[in-house]
C-alpha cells in the first residue's frame, strides 16, 4: 500500500472520528469564498499554463448550484439537498471543524480512489459536505453539496 493511500485513509478516519468525538453529525465543512481573487495555475489541455479563479460558483436556471474549487466540482441540487441562510452572528452550523482547501482536496482524492466518477448521494459511507458562502448582505448560506467527477 502506498504512502499516499495510507495518508488518505488516515485523513478520512480523522475527519470521521472528529465529528463523532464531538457529538456532531458527520459533516465536512468548507468556507467557499465566492468573492476571492485567489488564482491557481492549471494546464489547459494543450500544454499551456493558464491562471484560473480558485473559487467559481454558477447557478443554473432551475436553482441548482455548481461550485468549483480549483479543478474539483461540487453540485447542490435545489430540490433534493439542504440549504439554509443564517445571519452571520448565528453560530449554530453543526460543524466542529472547517477544512482548508488542501485537506478538502485530499478528502475528495480519497473518495475518488474508491468511486472514480462520483458516489451515490446521500451516502452512509461518506459524511455530508457542507459549503458556507458569505453573501453580499453579510448573511451566510449553507449548501449541502456532492462532489462530482468532471473533465473541463
């Protein structure tokens, strides 16, 4: 077994046990900064490097939301997934820890090793992934999301 797989399994177990030890639901939480100007460099398919926004959000006509973090895509299906808007002073979000981008990427890579094209949602095997998005009016919207494989 490779070191990468072992580290991925350890990260996965840490995330699961972290939620269980604190009596919380098994949630993975991430602050999605839709107003960030951070960029990353990616290969464009023809061998050239291009700068892209690290965080991108697209809302479809039916209300579904697509979130992109670097080269990862997450989907929120309006009709079947939870969402809720909070005032920024309200702190009852059901998360014991917010992951940084690199830890979220590692968690998704671990899922992708088991389910290369995505997993059935909801899943008893994986925790819910919740994105918290700060709005222009300073409120915060929580979106339940699902990681989905895609090629740009």
